[in-house]
C-alpha cells in the first residue's frame, strides 16, 4: 500500500493480504461481518469488535473456518477505554495492525428535527461519529507503523440530504472527518477513505422499514438498479480501497448505492 507503486506488480499481488491484520468494528452482522469474512478469505488475520458479543463471536468462528486467524473483542466504540482495550488486544494477539474498517453505527427513527429528543441525538452522534473519531484516534498511530489503510463506513446520507437529521449530520461528519484525516496523513503510507453504501439488505434496513411502516418494495423502488445491495458488495469496495490497486485513492467517499444518488 505504499504511495510509490510499481505498476508492473501483477494484479493478484495487489490484493494479497496474507501478512496483514485487519480490525473491523460492528462485525456481529451485516456489512461488518461480510467485510471481516472478505479480508479473511484474502488471507488476512482479522480482529472483530462489537457490543454484541454473541454475534461477534459467531463472526470470529466463521473467519476461522476460512483458515485465517480471528480474535473477537467486546467493544463499545463510544467509550475511549473500550477502543483502546480492543486495539491493545489486537496488538497483543497479532503484533501489528495494518487495516481498519470503522463500520459500527446505529440508525435513526422517523422523528423530525423538532421532535427528536436530545438523548436520541446524542446516541446517534456518539455512535456514528464519535465512534469513528475515537477509532481513528487510536488506530492511526498503530497503522502508521505499517503500510496500511483505514476505511470509514459512511452512507449515501453522508453526501446528500434525507429527512433524518441526526443520522445525516453524523454521516456527513464521517465524510468530513475522513477527508481531513486523509490530508493530514497524505505524506505517509497511511491511506484513509470512506465507503458510502446505499440501501443494503441488512437487519438495520429491516428495522428502518419497520419503523417507518414502509414495505421492502417501497424501499427497493428508490434504487434505480431495482434491488437492494448486499453486504458482500460493500465488502468488495472496502477490499479494493485497502488494496494496492487503490494506491492513488485518498480521502475519497466512494458511493456504492446502485445509482440512488446519481
């Protein structure tokens, strides 16, 4: 992942994660689990972190079935001590950190801005924005010792407006944080980017449709491609951004949304 790339390197080697260690948050299911498994299949050892300890351990078990090593750590990304402890555990187990995908997040209910409780605003901002900041704060010094990458999972709501003020504000913040941090470390071998998923078929999307009384088809109708995306399609984007094939990509919010924001 060095900034100085030899363009004669075979494509297969650009996707070689065999000696890498990846840290994935929000890994108990959905995009986080798919991303963790994608890195494992590419040969990386993977540390999975989540507040859902049972689901997180299930992901670790699935990783080990691929032949890669896994470590499951309980972590509330809103808490600085939890983040530091999770990363300390990663270093203690594997001795290094090359890649981080900061994926954990929560959705907002149907409340309009004036109806939104201050506590709910804080819950969303603390998880979806503060959690990314704290993760990066403690990941960056570790990854700077290697030749690595950080991917923050934002949202299509990070580049346009939706009627979900707290969630949209948090995801816009993630995009801004990504761009600023990417520039701060542009002269190093650490690349920082974001992925902005569209409507992805996960348990979070099930909750969103239930909260709004909307059926799946009404949500699918928002996608020009005519279907929801899969967690694996987002994982593929993360893999590419972390690979040497994306060595000239920096501070980019990559939209993967089936044309929703076109």
